[in-house]
C-alpha cells in the first residue's frame, strides 16, 4: 500500500490508522471535554488506534471504547479560558500567565506527544494552546477551534493572536464547529494562510446511546443510574459530581404527567439560566436544572423568591453524566439553551434533539445554526418554536408555554423531526469519518 510518509493512506477510512488527540483539560463536564472523549470513542469504534493526551485524573470513569489515555506531566499552572476549579491542578487564565510559564506548558505537552511515537495524525484541541502543541509535534495535525479560547482569551490580545496565526500556518486542517466559529476565528486571529484550510464540521451526538424512550422505562432507568452515584454529602460536597439523593428526589419529582422543561449546562451568568428561571415563573410546567458552576447558589436563591407553585416546581441536580442524561432528556417536553454569550455550537441542544426532546435555543451564534437545522425539518406552523430572541424573557415564556401546551400528537411530530435532524447531521460516527476524510485529502494536496 503506497502512502506518503507521516500521512494518512490514500484509501478509505476502513484502513486502520493511529490517531493522537491532544486536549489540555479533562474528559468530564462540558464542551471540549465531551467533544474529546466522544471523538476518541467514535474513532475507536471504527477500528482505529487512539491515544488521548489530557489532564483527566480518572479516565477509567469514561467509555472510550478502548482508546488509551496518557496524562502529560506538567510543572505549571493549567492555562484556562474561564477560571474554574480543577481537582488537583492550580489554574490561571491564559492571558494572565507569563510567556515563560506558558512556554513550559507547551514544551511539556509537545514532549508527551512526541513520546507516543509515530502516528498518522494528531488532532489538537483549541487554537491556543492546541496550535503550538500541534506545530511542535512533528506530526501532520489538525486544530479544533472550540470558540472559548477565541472569545475569552484571544480577542483583543495581539500577541496571542500572532502566536495563533504562526501555529496554524502549518496545520493541515482547522476545524470549526459552526459557521459562526469560522467567522469568529477569522475576525479574532486575522487573515492568514490557515484560512483556506478552515472546514466547518459540527460536534457530534451519540445517536445510539441518546434516543427516545418510553416514559416509564426512562424514569426507572434514570433512578437506577442515580443510585449508582457515589455519596456526595453537603458537608463534603463536590460540585463536579451529582448531588446526593437524586434517585429519590427525581423519582418523586418526575412522577405524573406534568410537562417538563430541562436545562443542561454550566451554571454561570453567560449561560442565561437566570433568564430561564424568570421565564418559568409564568409557565405551567416543572423544570430540572442540571449542571454546576459559580452561579448555583444565586440561582437557587432566585428560585426561592418565586411564588408557588413555580417555587416548588424547579429542582437542581448538580452535574449529571451521559448515563443519566440518556434517560432524562427523553422525559423533557422541551430542552432550553438560553445562553447570553456566543456559543460555538449547541451540542447540548443537538443531544436533546437526538432523544426527541425539542430544543428551544437563544437564536444567536452557533445556536442559531442548530435552530435553522430544526426549522428546515419541522412542520411549517411550528418552525418558530426552535428558537427565541436572546435575552427576551417574555418571548421565552410564550414559546415555552406554546410547546408544553401542544396536543400530544403535534408535539410528537416535532419530537420526531428533531430526532431525524440529529441522526442525519450530527452523529459522531459521521463526524469522525469526515475528519479522517479531510486529513486524507490533505495528504494528497
């Protein structure tokens, strides 16, 4: 079999290849963490050899379908885009770290990548610091732009943007999760040779794991999964793990047939959860709020200020894993993504759609592309129910009310349409194959 040295074989992706994935963070939680572990699992399921380099201390907790995890040794703080708490690593926002410390971080990760030996290609997450790691690896590499690095760390920082342009110049492909991210990438990083190698590929959804379920079976399975959770008492509470008592709490809360609204994501101001709680005060529905973050205490206080019955109709669970969410999303009559800040792509909305839970998203940035995909599949009279004007609480209230009051047969039409879109456009297997195809094409150029 003829192949160019160091590149993918010029054959279909049924040929087994060796892939390295570099991700500077964890595998659990949100966004790029989910992207990394899901793509590793998808490539492994396709029969490829996959090695993930990341800072996850407990990779055994995740189904990677045989992908191996290597944790690079670092002697620096963890450079992040939004300051958060990490279990055993001090963190610092990337723009606030000095060049010497950032350089040591990159060097340590480049050394860890090189120690893995030859691979057909490297996928490096985030323009910074994935670009510099990829450029230093000596391997054919693609960089995945996630958006958070662009908006929270690079925008307006000329030195970081210069470094990004230089690093991306040698990338074989630059992946953007939406047209919005591709525009932001060009706007923030500026023009350069890399621009002709930017490809828009959305994140994926595990459409086999995430699918519609019978209501009674979903409630039973959700409660069973919650009972598997380790103790997490208030006296020693870990915000990154599910709340203790979720099995009993959710079992009682989800009994009966009252409409259910679901939010899954970070509990921080830019995510718009406060707006959602305000809207729920005017909706005859119960709501489950899933996630962790610095705003949780304030959001719980906001709920306590609501008048009954809304006050008693909202429950917080802490973060849940996909083994829980696979059974919770099918129970939701609507899943809301009310973000106030630009989003690279509405992955959570796409996952809800796979489960037949109609998403209702703030119509901006990458979320608007999710709404547009749903609109094309929805019956014409319901196309307006895929999104709402960002920040408009009254419109959110009105559309939530319309969705939860739909006759069952009509709701089932948009539920089935949402599922069709997820299967056709957002499956992980399809995304994994598309990236392989891009890298194979780069080998021929």
